[in-house]
C-alpha cells in the first residue's frame, strides 16, 4: 500500500492467553454499565486474537501502513510465578514473531518480557531482537511476584542494572505500558485505594497515576546516567507527565497543568539536588531518553503541548488497540483532523518511528 501511518502500541493475545484476558471483564465493561453489548470481553478477545483479517482490513481501509504488535496487558507482569512468566514470554514471542513473518511489510513486534530475573529478561530481549527480528521490549508496569501476587518489582531497583545495560547494548526501546492493580487491592471492602472506587480503574485515572510513578522512578534512578543510550517509550501522551487539562481524557489534578515543570523545580531544589540518585532532572531525561505516543489519547491540543514541551522528534503516533474503546478508525479519524503541518504530521506518524525503532520502511 501507499505510505501511511505507523501505529506502535497495538495489542494482541496469544491463543492460550484468552482465559487470562477474560479475568478483566468486570473492569473493562462492568455489568452495571450502560455500554452496548458489543463491548463484551469476548468481542474484545476476538479482536485481539485477529491479526491478518479484520485488523489488516481496517488498516487498509483507514490508511495504517504498519503496526508494531505486543502482548496485551498485564502479560508476563501479571504472572507471579517466575517459571510460568518466563515460559509465557518465550511462547508469546515465538508465536508473535511467526505471525509477523507472515506479513513483514505490515507487522513488527515488541518482545514480551518476564521481569522476575533481570538477567533472564536481558537474555530473552537479546534473543528476540537478534534471532526473532523484534524491535524492542514491552513491560506492563511492575512485575508481580510472591504469594497471592502481593510482591511488586519496579525497574529502578539496582538488581535491574544488567537489564538496562543490555537495553543500551542492543539499542532498542523499552515501552512502558500500564496494568491494573493486584487482586488484593481490588477486593471489595479491602484497603486498596480502588477497592471501593472501581470506576477509577483503567485509562481514565488509575493507569496514568500508577505508571507515571514507575516512569518517574526509572528516570530518577541514575540508570539513565549510567546507560545514557537507553530509550524509553511511554504511551497515552506520556501518562500525564507533560499535559495540560484535556476534556478528551481525565487528567488527575496532580498533572494540571505543567507537572513536568513542577517535578523538575522540586528535584532541582538545593535540598533535593544534593541527595537525588540522578544527575539531571526529569525534563532532561524526557528530552534525551524518553519518547511519548498518542495511544488512546486523541487530543490535538494535548499533542501540541507535548510537541512544544519536549520536541517534535520525541512524539510518535499510536492508536492503542488494546481495550474495547479504541479502534483503528477512531484513531485515524482523529489523526486526519489534527491541524499540524504535513511535515510535522509525517514526522510524528512515520519518520520518528522508523528512526527510533529502526524499522525496515522507507521514510
């Protein structure tokens, strides 16, 4: 097809993973909601299982040239058993690589990674890049571990140094994607902050509140000073890091209107600067190591703000085909309406992705 957009946060599920995805039915489409019946999890599962039929047809119809596919959230991060998570990663990566090989001009992939063992994660990432031809890795926020999945590993911990070293060596990005909280934090009557506030789960509130903590942690950990070649990609227009208020997406007051400025002002204060683990502030890392995408956040004013705040070359296009609420047509309809120059739109929707992920496509 003719040159079109490149969408880079587009989910699939492994055929053996349908049961796990079905667990999230009550969060994505609660029985008491007024959502139409077509937005059931079964329909969602069918949509994510499909790669070469309806998905490809929608890409052709709407002008999407290429998709980078990834295992849907929570993926391996939701598996608390180390051995099972590593098997899930290997099997999912082999499956997705084989599917992409059926149509390599239209599909590429991110590696699914179990983050229980940073050295194993680094080894699997290397296998996926060097042997399977993948273009980076996807992690769905923290790694669950321990009894009842109560443990949480965050990737700013020192034990993850070998992983970040491998990321720099391979020169591929790691995409940070949100996930739902662990089960015990969702139990009715429990102490979890969302236990009685399930309406706040998901893309509207919990995803950007929870994942932004993790990205802040990695940016300020010192790893990006030790491994300055590391590239991190964050969806949903940076999970609220740099955005003003948008009526198209509910932004927590914590991020209104210029949280990146406020976070830098705070961490640069003399009483913080002398003890912080990082050499630079958050704005530095967002303009040197971090890229953001438009996945599931179709706000033109929000995108323009991000372009002005961190630069055109750090903003990439994505649709976010990973929930029942975003689809190819909706994303493309919005993109066609965005009133940036054609040069700017081509940079965001094509050239940046080709450059950052080293895609085998013509600019």
